């Protein structure tokens, strides 16, 4: 009996140590500085809300914490796209004026590594803005810091309340973009307007203030920054 108790105690202690190391993994810390901050470039900044009820359309497989919006929108339940989210949202400038529309598709990456602090998501943007033109943005995001800093605390609050919807409130912000470019930026392919045929990169920051374990983002915004990198030919 003592051997079984010792084995059980060792197993529980090991799990606690593993989860503690996982939670405080330094590899999972949020990056708060943009790799484009030191780049001399023309910038276009687009803000949008992460609350799905503030978007034009949001959908997924229907089984996620964040429910599709509006209510009767088609869900992505087919096996080939079951792990995909689709968002259509109005983009705003720094003065909160509507300047365009963005369409974003996101899917969980097979290259995610829990022990490495990597919850990777492959996403693409179809961007249409009156002051910039149109562009296609290919992006790799690491959502692990956001998971540890926002989602897990909301879940823990829910467990403390014995099943009631838990919420997280605070201040969290970080750069989600980690690739596919070498500097950890997203790849931008210009379509029309100012962005047509230019060399550009992008990063996406998330600013979180309130999150619900039951329904997802409540008071959260994101900023998508597109930087047009000067080239010798364009000069």
C-alpha cells in the first residue's frame, strides 16, 4: 500500500512540476517589440476588434469556444476545413475611421510544439484598403504566449467558480507574428494601389483587456502593420 501511495505521490508531483515548467517556459513569453520598429519604411496600420460580434462575419466548425457570427452563418464542419476559422472585418485607422475590409483565414499548424512554447497558426489575409490598395498577406503566428497569458487564466477562474463562466481581465499585448520571413515578419504580396508590385512585410499585434472562457474575446483589439520596404529600384 505504501508503495502505491509513493508511486501516486511521485506521479502527481511530476505532473505538477511539468505543468509549472510548461506555464513558466521562457520560450513562451510574448514579444512586445515589432521587428519592423527599426526599419525605415512607409507604414500602413489597420486596427480591428477580436470580438466576433463586432465583425462582419466570423465562422469556424461550430464546436469552438468562440461561436460563429451572425447566428445563421455557415459553419466550417467539413473535415478538410474543420480546424479553420474565417473572419471578415472592417479595418480602422488610428483615428478609428473605417478605411477598408480584411478577410482572414486561420488554421492550426502541424509544426506546433508544446514543449517549445509554440502554438503555431498559419493565417492569410486578403486586404482591401482605400489608402493602400489591396494585398495578400501570408503569416505564421505563435499564439502560445496569448494562451498562457489570457486563455489559461480565464479557464482557471472558471474552475475556481466550479463550472461558472470564468473571465480574465487585465493588460496583455504581444506580437503574434513569427514568420514566414526570416526576421519573423509576414510576407506581403501587393495587388493594387500603392501596394502593387512593392516589397512589403507585416506584423500583427494583439491588445487584450477582457476574455471570457465561455465566449472568447470581449475587449480585445488587433493591429496589423504593413511596412513598404524601400528598394534601390523604387528609389
